[in-house]
């Protein structure tokens, strides 16, 4: 579908948020001329799409900023909220929406697309009541509004999904309020983005409120149970009791997960409501479903989890953008728990020599120190039915993606730059060992070249459940011995080779 000639220039607010940070690059891919309004341009400066959009730096509560952002725009996405600002967030949200609607009317904007929350119950939580009020305010100045009301959005980085993820990961057993059995209709982020783009392209007569949901209606209990199964966790024990209030629940969530209580509380408040699509207001009545249909809950969760399989690529700007990735603009607590032991060192050795040494790791070469600890770990793995250290290497000096390397598997190779090994030993989670090389200027060198090599070594671990977290912390003292020694000794070997080569060249 081509972009209608009447709407080609669009403004995205909330581009540093979860949905907006994914919508902006998608709109660029779809052929729109995109402008974003952000408080700080620095927050989006490192995104892959920064140079493909126009950036207006300003405050959504400032009329001058709004006029600068909306002037010349055909349509605007309103993706702003203030749920983490305190008890009176609803007053702030209404005031902000009114200022935006008035500025849009002044600028002659043809359409506002607003993402709200499903609000079909008579008695609503404060969060959902505020979402509904914002929609009414946006439509009060005469600018046509398409309001898409959604429930829980499933994707890595969504606050609702991260809360679900951390609760299931951290707690093998939990006591929950009665809302754990309330129905909700979660939707995959990629499907939500489809409807947002469809909304801005919809015919002129399409306006009003439309409910958006996924392929299934589930309770929060069912979602936690199914998440645990997909993530390879043991079955979660969930006991419902009538005594836990939303305030107590949000404090508990703030304690056992990284999701701040200020965000968790309004989200938990909303779980007291039935968040299910009203068929008479379904978005499918006016917009087509995505190609291939709506994703199931299991499919959406698998995508959210699987994006962590190659951690070396998370912030690689050359990687194709996909909706379920963790974005640069996401909060630090999104993406699930990840433990990293990072070491770095700059050496006078050339990249060629360092790469040669790293390319020979394992097998008959060993791991440059504390070989008995490596062998012990391999023996323990064998006892528990793992691969152990017996596999060695197919070729001692050649790295091929997919080849075994002791109890690792070569996951990625970029000659002279990156080596990523994925652990195949028995561990309660996923583990990687990564090396990154880059050229570095070496001061005070007496050789003919002042270019050395900077090496970053990272041991990366994504725990599975509580056992995975305990496993990591038990091994921390051993990591403090093994990993610095391995890097130091490997680079010392590379420096010896460099000196030897320099000496030979001098003698010739």
C-alpha cells in the first residue's frame, strides 16, 4: 500500500518511549516524512534512524515547542503519558493533551492518531480513566482523531511485559491478588505497530474509538504460566488471596523486579478491569489485519525472548531494525536480566597478532591460565550429562561459525573484529563469551608504529529463573580470577609474537 498523497508528513511524539521508538523507524521504512518531538535530542542521537528523521527539541507542555513540531505536519501520533510523575498524573495528562490538541488545530493537522487503553468497564482504574479522558480532550478541538485502545503489549521493552517477565523469572511461587484471574487480550508489538500505521493511512471518514487486541484472551495467571513454559522455567505456583491491594502489589513488584513502583502501580491498578476487545468497536471492523494474521501470545513471547540470542548485536546500528528488539531509547531495566563480566585492555600487539592468538583458544592451546579450573568445569559438566571439554576443536587455528570449541559453540565471527562463543555446557540459563577488537593509538612506543589493539572481553549470562541467578553469584569469585588472567596472558602471548616479528624484520 502506498502512502496517500494527503498524508505524507507525520509527527511522532513519545519517540523516546517504547512504542514511539519503534514506530518512528517503521514509518520511515513505509515512506513517510517523519518528524519527532523530544525533550532531548541526545536521547535519540544513537538510534539507527536518527539521521532519517527531523528532530524538534522541546517540551510538550510548551506551546512554542508544539507549534514548531506540528507546523507543516499532515498527521500526528500522540504517544505521551505521565503515569510515573506522581499521584496527580491524570491532571497533567489532560492538560498536556489539551495543549497538543489546540496546537494541532492551529497547525491545520488533518489527523491525530492516539494510543490509549481498552476502557469498556463502567468503573475504571485511575490509569484507564485518564487514558479515556485524554482521548476525549484530543478530539475536543475539531481535529479528526483515531483512538486505538489496547491492553497489554507483548514485546521486549514494554513495561507491562517486563513486569510479567520478571515476576515469572524471579518467583517460582507467588501469592497474588484476585485480579490475577481477570481476562485481558494482549497484543504483540509488531501487530500494534501495524494498526498504528494503518490508522494514519485510513480513509478520511474513519475516526473515533477502536479496540485493539491480540489473537487470544487470557488471564494474568495464564500469561505467567505460559511465559514460564516458553522460557524453559519450571511450572510456577500461583496462589490467589483476597488481601493484597494494588498499592501493596505495586510495592512488591517494585521490590522483586526492576520496574519502578511508580510505573507498576497504575499498571497493576488497571488489571482490576476486564481488558478485552468489544466486538462492536474492534479495529478489525475498519482496518485489515496484518499479513499472516494476529500473533498468538506464545508467538509474541517467543519473539520477545529470542531477540536476546545474539547480545553482540544489540546496539549495532547496521543490524536490520525489528520491532521486538530492545531499543536504544528503552529504559535500562528492559530486556530481562543480563549479567556481564567485562574486561578491557589495550596492547601494543597488532590486531593481526591478537586475532591470531584468540583464534587458537581452546583445544590443544587451552585458555591461557588456570587450565585446571577449566578442566574441572568440563569434568563437572560431563558428570551431569553435558558435553564437557572432550570435543576440542576441528581446526586449531581456523574459526568457523557453528563449529564446536570445547564446551562452547562458535556463534559469530568477524575476522579481526569479533568472536562470539555460545556455551553448550549445562547451565541454568544462556551464556556467551565475546571478544571485540579495535585499533588504538599507543603513546610512548619506540617501535615504527604507534597503533596497537584495544580488546574488550565479555562473559555474558542470561539466567533462567532463580537457580540461574544463584549460579551466577556463586561463580563471581572464580570469574574474578579466570577472566582477567585469560585476557592478560593471551595479550602477553600476542605481544611476544609482535616483538618477534619486529625483531625478525629488523634483522633482515
